[in-house]
């Protein structure tokens, strides 16, 4: 059985399902087996996709108009299609003419997987090289401190004399989590707590 999934972004009503709907019906998907979402592709919580995935059984095939309708990113797309394959469910994308139930589609899917792995490896290599270059220049990675050591010690002193977290945060113009992280960096022990506001 062919099961169709459609998605449009939440950009007002400028996008409609008509194009995807017509293409999926022309590909042989039954109107009763169409699932849809009106949500950004970057969102992980897509109720229509969850219903479509739950509806699929071994031997079925999930059909989309275009790859970007299904996956938030290449890794997410590959993960979803791999899960479908493990369940014995095929996948077709009409625009890219990818069909994992055919040898050509299976090959194309493996090429996508290799590209995604290559991209991950390049990103990791760039991050490691950047951190090494920074260390050679005496810098360390991570987010820069919001407040410097002198101010942090000032916050430590105020906290010792009974100032509340809110008072210390107001004095330095910082958030409570920033205060706690900064005090932890200079060895603030869990037993010496700043009073709650």
C-alpha cells in the first residue's frame, strides 16, 4: 500500500497542499492514506508525520512529493528512511525519483548516507583544527565568560556576606544561571549557597 505525506510551512496561507496532493494521487496514493502537517520543516514534533509512520506496515511504501517535505536535514532524512527500511517499509520521493524499493533507489540512498557521513567528518575535522589553532594562540574553546574573574570574586564576596542571588544578579546585570556558573568556575562549593531572592 502507498501512504502519502505532505507538509507545508506555517508561512500564513501562501503555501497550500494542492501541488503535493495532486502529485501523490497521480502516483497512486489513495486519498484515504494521505497525512499532512502545516509546520516548519525544522520542527521535530510533526503530528501528521507521526501518524503516517505509525500507520505504515511492512510491505507499504511512504511517498513524498520532495525529500525536504520529510526530513529536517540530511541526517534526519537518512535516519527516518533507515528506520522505515528496518520495518520493511519502502520510501519514494517523486521529485528526486528516489525509490528505495528499486536497486537504483537503494544505491542513491547509500550515496546520500555516504555524503552525510563525509559532511559530519569534515565538520568534526574543522572544529578540531580550529580548537587546536586557538590553543596554540593561548585561547581556549567554548563560550566567553559573561563576567570577568574580578567581578566573579566580587559576587563571591557578596554571597558570603549574605546577599541574595537576585541582589548579586542585579548588581552585575547578569542572569541567575550565569552567576551560578561563574561562581562554580572559581570553586564555589555547593555547601556555600547564595540566599534565594
